[in-house]
C-alpha cells in the first residue's frame, strides 16, 4: 500500500489557553505556536496510521504531555543544549483511522516555555 506523509502546522490546531504565534524562517511554514501557560493545549485531528510531534527545542524549553484519543502516551522534555528548529521528538504507530492528538504544556518550573511547529502523520 502506498503511504503519504503529511504535516499539519501548529496554526491548524485547536487551541486551549494562551498560545502566541512566533515567526521565524526556520519554523515549519515560517511560524510556530509558543506558550508558557501551564496546561495550555493544542489539539490536532488527523486520519492516518502514525503520528509525530514537531517542536523547537532550546535551553529553556519545558516538558509536554502527549495524548492520543484521550490516553496519555508520553511525557517529553523539549529542552536542548542549543536552539533546534523543526525537531521530530516523538512518534507513535496507531491503528489506521481518525485520531485526536493533544499536546499539553506541563509548565516546567524555571523553563515553562514550549514551542510547537506542528504534527506529522502517515496516511
């Protein structure tokens, strides 16, 4: 079967709490969403058989939780020693079909910022 990889930019996600658009040529499509708000959430809906989260990583980046179809699948620390754009930090193979992927900022003490570029998925 032929598979197609697709990407949904962060701007296509449903937002909960405060997210700010960040523009930079190195972000996916030139922009990403940034928050420091604890429990701020982005929700993507995709149809596919695999999903992946794309973020910007910095020294001050915090932790996120990732949920698929309402079930917590991972806690990821997005901190890095140097600034890195468009980093695929997590992937999961799922049953083929429609899925809801949620990215939640955990509000890490001292480094509560999280920048999300988007979601990638395989149809």
